[in-house]
């Protein structure tokens, strides 16, 4: 999803909170430290709770369609839980 990072005419500057909500990462805005869900663009907590960023139209292709358009794409594997880090091979 793509959102306009502006609320009430003021641009927001985001950082990654390091937190996940149902396997989706949360961002925080540096001005108010409100937590934002990256997918729906809604502030989940903080002074801006309930505010929603305006969405922009986008497409979400399947990985197969993406690969046909961008054959050089590389994908990182998920970390091995036993190792605590991504595999090196």
C-alpha cells in the first residue's frame, strides 16, 4: 500500500518501530511517536490515534507476474529460528 505521509497538512517523518501487529510492521512518526499500521495507514496509538493517511492507487502483482517483469529480483529467505539469522548459502 502507498499512502500520502501528510496529516492535517503537515508531513510526517517515519521510522520503523521494530514491532509487528499480525505479521505486519508498525511505523512511528517522529513528531508524535504515534504508531502507524503500514498497510492501512491508520494510527493505532498515540496523539494521532484514529487518523488515516490518504491512500494512493497501486497494484499488487503476484510474485510470478513480478518475476516475469523483473527477472533479476532476489529474495531473502526467512531466518532459521535455530540459528537466529538468515542462512548463508
